[in-house]
């Protein structure tokens, strides 16, 4: 290694250190912004070092620099536009698209390195490494699987499990093809074999995600994120880039840990999630508010009386809050109640919404104080002494049926909303959640249903509370 190469590798180590420090700072909301800035600085350093490396060796032709500059400008423009215009309801889809882009980019690195090496004297024998094969396989699976996940979240593809006769057998066949072709490539140079591996992996990614129902989608996003990191780490090994190796390993490890934690929060094993078949994707037929005599409805004035004269209120946000873009409305209601002396906090279930941390990010956008956001284990003991639990769109994560054996969500840890003294549920209808089963909470004698869009309901309740306490 020359002195120049040693300096470049040292710069990559500095960039990698920025990634590690940034990830550590993201552990706390108080330092998360700084963590993002440190990580961004690390990425800038890594990109600058790579450009210096290319300039020093002069391996990039003028047309290559034009393509590189155009790609940078287009990518930066699309990224900036997406970040500024994306709605919180579409954030899970955006994360899935990021996963797809990361996996696809890592795949292209592996493919290019393979084809470039094959043109060297002596061919590719002995240079087709396991890292190259894993890069292509994991990257292709991530790319196609993430596109399908984004389509399911966007509604372009049905959120319910999509299966066909023999699909699992076909997946086994694809697995055998991938393994057999990969072993063949370790000893024999073949662009055709590489193409077979890429196509089989792309097909496997599609067939892996299609059978997965909407109830498992938050875990799937986290799993695909871990796949992206692993593919990037493999790409780093292929081109001997320390920054890529460390960054990919960090994403892969943290994504894997998060996937395990979320699976545990749903009482589901990761193999069962991959097998799929759970959840309807919120496509169950909706019933009107008068569909069952056991359901008790409520209007804004009655809800305002319960809220204004309560000592403690716990707000339980779910995807309905994001769909209605009602984060600012719920924050305003909470502020009014706090000014009236009511203690307000938010119960955050690990898999509420459609991606990890969905509710946290949503409420942070409305400047909700982070100390008021409490995780499931912390908030559950507080429900018995809570006067009113206000549920906004959260369905499966509040369903007492999880405590009974025999239901689709049996054993899933839930928020103990039914233990509050009074419950107000804001929903547009009596529709099922992603698990596709009835929520027993709605038929609890302590529960009152407020049938309206989340933003409309919260605005009406806020106005009624202001009138009442004026």
C-alpha cells in the first residue's frame, strides 16, 4: 500500500468513525439532530475521499465525470425534493424506496467489479469471492422486495397476503438455483451464471414480500433495511472500501436488532413473518356506526366534558392519526388540556403505524415534547389510574383479544387501554385493522366511539373543550 492509499484509507476510517458516533448520538432525541449532522459529515468526507482517489489515478474518462456529475445532481435534487415534500403518511413508502435504491446500488457495485475483473488477464478464476455473490444476491432481493413493500404501502399492490398455489415450493426451487449457481461461479467464470443469480434473487425478493400481510409491514421494512446494510457491507468488501464496510455493517446490525425487537413486540417470529399470510392490509369491509347495538357513539361536547374534567389523559396514536395528518390537531388539543391542568401523555406501541418509530417522528413534527412520549412498557402501568384514554386510529395494538388464546394476535403485547376508567376511540368506521379481526375494545362498556376523520374529530373536540373551560 502506498502512502497515498494509506492516507485515503485513514480518511475512510474517520468517515466510519463519524457514522459510529452519529448512530450513538441518535440514541437520544436531545442529540439526534447532532447525530444526523455528524453522520452527514462522515458521508461528505467519504465522498470527497473517493473523488480524490479517482482524480489521483485518472481512471475516469471525461464522459464518466459527466455521468457522475449528472447522477449526483439528479440524485441530490430528487432526495431534497422528497425530503421537503413527502407527507408523513408516505414516509414508510419513502423508506422502502431508499432501501431499494441502496440494495440496487450495492448490486451494481458487485456486478461491475465482477465484469471488470473478468476482463483482466487470467479471467475471474479465484477472484469471484463469496462477498461478490452475497452482494449481488442480497442486493437484488432487497431491491425487488423493497419495491413490492412500497407498492403495498402505497396501495398500488393489495396490502393483503398474495399467495398462489406452489409459491413456497417455487421459493425453495429459487433458493436451490441461487445456491447451486453461486457454488458453480466460485470455480468457473460465467456472465450467464451471474445473470441467472441476479434474476433468481430478484424473483425471490418479489415472492418473499408478496405473501406478507399488512400487519407485518413495519417488521418487513426494518428487515429490508438490514438487508440493505448487509449488501452495502458486502460491496465494501468487494472494492476494499472501509467506509462502506463499516456503514453497511452498522445499518445491517442495527436493522437486524430492530427487526428482532419489533417481531417480539408482535409476538411473531421472523421466519413466520417471512412465510407470510398474516394481516388483511386494512381491506376488511367497513361497517357504519350503527352496525352493532353494543357500540356506543359520542359527540364532541360529551367527549370534551370527559377530557376537560379529567386529571390524567393518555393519547394513543395510530396510523389513523397519520392518515388524517392530524398530528398538529392532537398537539393543540393536548396543549389546551394541559393549560387547564390535565396531565397528558402519549402511549407509543413499538409497531404503531407502518414503520419503526412512525408515531415518534409524526408527533415530533408537531413539536410534542419528547418526555410525554412513553413506550409500551412504561405507559401500561399508568392506564388503571387514567381518567380518559383517547385512541386515534390505533386498532390491533389496543385489541384485548391478544390476551386470549385462539385469536390471530394471541400473545401480542398490547397497550392496556381497556384498563383506563373511560375510553374514547376516534375512527372513521368500524373497519378492521391490519390483522383483519374485530377489536373487542370497541364493545367495552367504558368505550365511546367518535366516528369521524381524525383531524376533524380532534378539531371539534378542541373547540368544545375551549368553550367549556373559557
